[in-house]
C-alpha cells in the first residue's frame, strides 16, 4: 500500500502531537503536592490585604495625599467637668481651670506626633498629667488617652437641698479631689472609600464631595476617683457660715461620703459621621458615637448607723458618648482649621452617681512637603 508524501507527513505530525500531549499529561498522583502556607504566612497575607484598604479610596470623593510629610503648629485647649450626685439629689460639680498648650507636630501620612507646652501652668502644674493621641485612617480611627488631674479643682455648682444653691459656692477652690482615667477607643468606618476621617482631623487627604458613614467601635477605660469628703465638708461649712440664714447646718448626704472609687468600663458603640464640603477646599465635619458601657467598680463608703453598704462593687450598663467636630481649609499644600473632641462617661448606682466629661479644642496651621513620586 502506497502512502503519498503528503499523507506520510500528516501522519507523522499527528503522531508527534499525540506523543507530546501524552508526555505532558503526567498523572496527578505523580505531581509534587502544592506546598501549604504555614500559619505565619497566612497571617501575613491577611494583614497585607487588610492594610491595603487603609489607602484605598474613591478618588471622585477623596483626593489622596500628594506629599510624604507634614508640619504644623497647634494650640490645644483642654477642659473637664466632674459631677457627683447622691441618692437624695445632692450634687456638686467640679471643674479645674482650662489648660492652654501650644507646640509643633510632625506628620507622616496619617500619623501625627508632637508635643505641646502648657502655657497656663508654667510655674505650677499641680501634678496634672495629660496624654492624648488620635490616629485617623480611611478605614478606622483610634483614640488613646491618659489623664491624671491635679488638685486644682474649683466648685462650679452645688445643690445640697438645704438652702445652699447652685451658685453660692461657685469658684471656691477645692484641693481634695483627684481623678484619673486611662482608655482606648477603636472605631471602624464602613463607608471608608468615599468618606474620609483624615480629611477632617489629620489633613492627610481632601474630601471633594460631601459624604457620610456609619461607625462602629469598641472601647476600654479605667477610672479612679479619690475624694477627701472631710475636707469637702469643711470647705462647705466655712463658705456658708457667714451667709445669712445658712448657719452651720449644711451637711453632705452619706452617699457622698466616700474616699475612693475604682471602676472599669468596656463598651460597644455605634454612630454616624458626615463631611460637608460647602466650598472648594473647605470642609465641615461632625460625628457622634453612643456607647453601651458595661461597668464594674469597687470602692468604699462611710458606714454609719443610717447607711450600711457592705459592698460597693457593682455591674451596670450605662450610656456614654463621644463627639467630634471640625472645620478645615486644605488646598493639598497648605492647611488650617479647628477641631474638637469630647468624651462623656457616666456611672450610676442607687446611692451614688457620677458624670465625667472632658475634651479638647485644637487650632492649627501647617503645610505638606516632600511630594510623592508617581511612577
């Protein structure tokens, strides 16, 4: 049987293709198993993907940062109030004089670090210590704070239900109260690709179109209250002795006769934030988060014939809050503005309750430098 040259060539090519295909189809069981990632590599891959979201934005809403570094000068004004209330309705509100600080800050992307000098207590700090830092990214923000007040409180309001009114002791100095708080709050920003917290509070981006976002977070704080109630009774008595119709009968309710309270607060929060772009390069921002806090405290109360409290430990659920606001002008090179933050914490028990509010207002001006290279 004769085979033509063309047919012979076709058969050779067909056999060659079949041979190559069979050579490539190696049995599955003969292939080396695909190496599995160990735990550390899986964790690394997860965080690599997660942190990419920190800078992932919709550029039609958010103009990203064009520079690597920033410098600014900031004036920080802090304030605080502390209200004590007994079961009978007696209440006293204390507040130290506000503090005024100024200093330089240096920024890298969404991190700003700096130091401010207290110009209101240069000669006498009254053992006051404060540390506040907030980190803002597109995806989340973190508040860290440590505060230890000095002994420079003033009585702002008082109501003892016996003729001593709210303004009778206003401005009277009281050095028997010391309050401390240490805490951290973490917030997740759901609409982080279109809404920018950094645009309002760290000036690392620019919000070009108005937008809002829901927030969710968790928090943890430790509170301490030290009250010299004997000193407080003396101050009240001394202040009202010379007032007509008061005599020396002003007395504190037994619910306020404690020396020390310590409590912790674990909270889950939710809220909403909105950035309003009301003009080119201008932004006004506001946010509010309400937290459901689970509180556990220990302390001691004066035990007498009328009130016997063998245990001041408690478990309670109370509503707390954190608010932020700001206005900023930013043309990507220069920026200036004002921002503020306020925290409010509550503790409530049948015999005794407190409300502690503190916050700060910042005024700043600065500029960005070292423009990023685009490839």
